[in-house]
């Protein structure tokens, strides 16, 4: 057929994939043409991304994709590579789960108090925010040689096209951008001694980002010219762009995968002190929208348990977890103590004991504890977001890999007391394709893009089964009645 084909490169924390999306007047389909593992590598104390292996996977994927009208790239946020004056990569990009930023936030806050930093950048505290990473890296010989700091998707685009840029939605995760204006936060950067000229010029989703270089065409077997189009290069921004909500719907979204990103799409950031205390972030989406959300550890907790148990069949485990005692014990799935890899089942058991709850002892019990805890964190985030932004929602769209996990979807509906509309699971890649299609004149606006997703990939509906008092009780057990009362 003649519907144009777009290649979406979507790099996730545990795997990368290249998908081909075809967009017709009334159709949207997506096919995975290549998937490759993303395996972080530790050398000495430092956890790195194996960025050349990822780039090799991208090339192989483009070869498998065949002739396309354009290529778009999205990945996880905050991380970057440093380039020297000749454009050569200085070292492997450091993984956001690396510990080098421990204690750095305190140094930064002594120069720019946390509430001022929030007022200027709208970003929640997370130890891995790019700002903290750059401050931690400063003073190293590598940093002294650096002329450019290039975010991960922009780095892949640079290798493909030779052109540098900083895509806006991902720039909004650096803690160096003002979410009110979409411009760099020069004042804050100056006070902490970060040179914003390190970042190449900003570009917006839909902007052209160069053409595949001749040697790239040769390696991938593609016929030039093949443009790269800037998409919402932050994977979460791409996923939100593909939420199949109607234009007038009042919805919350949950982007579930390694992380759960839970929140609302707003027209303007919420920069209040209450919002900062609740650790909500104001990241940017397409069309000047704000992604007002909280980071929750997500299925990372389960992925790390599976790794510790040497990869039992996840389907068996989920079936056993569905039969396990509900809400027996819960942990705070938003807690940074779960950020680093390793020993996850033990750490979960320890957290249960520390809060006076029975420690799960079998894989089924631990899995149930993780899923109950995630659903509870989803409930808290959806409630807090509505209260802090002064909005109310009547449904929760759950997109990303977690949409395939029926137990997680049902528990989230129960915990939130709201219908959950689950899917698409490949929301990031779809959002990537939709922004390219729009840049190529195939879609008028965001509403039309979302309507196309809703028609072509209708979500699965999970109704809440009641029992809201039990979730409320679990929440009190975890956070304490006092703190809970104060926040409300
Ligand atoms: C999810 C994600 C999330 C970020 C995290 C570092 O992949 O992009 O939105 O906070 O990675």
C-alpha cells in the first residue's frame, strides 16, 4: 500500500527496539523489526550504558526496517554523553542508577535552595537529574575536555546525521529548563556553575534533525535522502502523546514499564510548595503541554526480583501472585532506596519488616507485595495530582509494558477506585511514529493522533471492584495516619 512508513527507535532501560509504523487516513499499525538487549556495564565503581552496542542495534534495526519516510528516536530521560571539540565521545555515558550523585543535591541546595530550584525548573528531586550528574562530573579531566553535553536520543541522532541538537521534552528533564517558557534556566545554571552552552540548540518535536549520513545509508542499505525527525524524544513524553484519550476527557495517565510515571497533562506547570513537597515534576510534552507527574519505581521492582530468582516464568509467577493474600504487606514504591540494582527480594522484605508488616517469603508473596505496592503508589499519585493541580479525573489511562499485566491493571483500578483503560503497550513507539506522521502532514493535531490510536488499538477496560477502605487502610499502614491527614 502507499501509506508512508516511519521508523521509531525506542530505547528502554532493559531493551531497545526499532519499530516500523504505517499511518493511513484511518489506520495505524506498528511492527517490531528488531529488538536488542540493553545491558548496563559496571567498570570500577561506575555503572555505564553500553552506548555503542545500542547504536549498533539501531543500525541493524534500520537495516531491518527497510526504506522509510523518516526516522525518530526516543529513550529514557536525563542521561547524556560528553563530546570533545572534534565531536568524539568522551567515555561511556553514565547510567542514572549510578551512585556518583549521592550527596550532590545537598551541595546544589546550599547554593540554590530546593524551593527556588523547584520554582525555576519545576522538577522533582531525583538523585539522577542531569543537573546533579553534571555537578558530580565537574572537576574530572573528562569534563574539562567536554565541549558538548548531548542527551541520549540526541547522541544517537548525531551519529546518524552529524547534526547536534537538544530536543525540548527531554531537555525538560535536566532540571536546567524553565517549564513556563521552555527556555533554559540561565539564572539557576549560573548559580551552580553549569555552562549551558554545553547543550546544543533546542529543537522541538516535529523539527527536522538532519539526514542520514552517507556511511549510515551504506551500512543500513537505505536509499537517501532519509530525514531524521525530532520526536518527543523523552520516551514518557512520546507515551503520553499516544494516550488514546478523547480531546475533552478528564483523565490521568500511568506510563508503566521499568518506571511508572503517574500524572496529568496540564496547560501550565504547578510550582507550589505543596507540589514540591509531594515530589511532583513538571516535564514538557508536545504542543506546549506540561506532564505533571510523579516517578514511581515501577516494574523495575519485579524485574530485579526476577533477576534475583534467576528468571522463573513470569506468567506462572503472576498467576500465583493473583491467588496470594491481597494487601498483606506493602512498601513505598516511590522510595529512592529501591533505585539501585541488586538483592531486591531481600530489600523488599526488609522494608516490610521495618514498617511492622509481615515480610513476604515466597516469590509469589513478594510479587503480590510488589504489585499491591505499585497499585497503591498509583492511587496516591493520581489522588495527589488531582488535589495539587485542582483538577478531577474520571478514568486512568494505563499505557506502556504494564498494560500487558492484567493483575497490575485490575489492582490499579481497585486502588484508584476508577476505571483503568489499558493500552497501548507500545505507547512510546506509537507516540514517536505519530509525531513524525504529523510533521509529514498526515495528522492535523494531537487530538486527531489520539483518536487514531483509540480507533486502531482500543484499550482494555478494567472496572474497580470496590474495597476502597482496604486500600486506604494499607496506605495508612505505610505512611502513617498523621502524614496522610496533613497532605489531604
Ligand atoms: C522512563 C524514564 C522516566 C525517567 C527515567 C529516568 O523510561 O524516561 O520518565 O524519569 O526514565
